[in-house]
């Protein structure tokens, strides 16, 4: 997992911290943070992470709007949408806009591991550095 670059975007510092700790435990070394969708879009332009864990409900720019911009800028960045609400409209909109996955909060370590390993299975060139 060392070669993966992961952006964690959530307006809650507690959620970002918990997710970063989980990713670190799993073995991800490059973890970038953003506190809202606007910042996430800018970070994706600059850093081009492999994966983004993105909250949906955030100030300035919500996760859906950020997902749309990120996919337009760089469709190779895989965005995992996370929400504490189970609204079907969020799920449908996220998937229609190209979300890689849609997951419910709180996010468990098992779910994160599954996402990371599935990503690596789909991108075999990355396995050589794990």
C-alpha cells in the first residue's frame, strides 16, 4: 500500500483523523487532507491522488459537485463517496457522476481494506510496489 496516494476529504476533523489512522494502520503512507469539496478539487489538481475518500455533505462545495469536477479534470482518480445518510438520491447521483464506490459512515477498517485491495486488483501495476 506504500505507493498509494489517498486524499481524505471531510469537513469533520475527527472523521479525517480516524480515517487517516485507519489508512496508516493498513500501510498507506501518502495521505493528504482536505476539509471541503473546494479544497479537494484543488488538491486533486495539484497532487493527483490515486483514491479520494469524499464526504457528501460539506460547506463551500459538497462532495457531489467536487466529484463532478474531479472526474472532469482527471478520470483516473477514483473517488469513494461517503455519507452518514442513506439517501438513494446521493447514491444514484454519485454513481451517475462516476464515483468508484459509495460507502456508509462510520467507515470500518474492513470496508477500507476491501476498497484498497479491489483497487490494487484492478490496477495490477501498483502491486509491484506493495
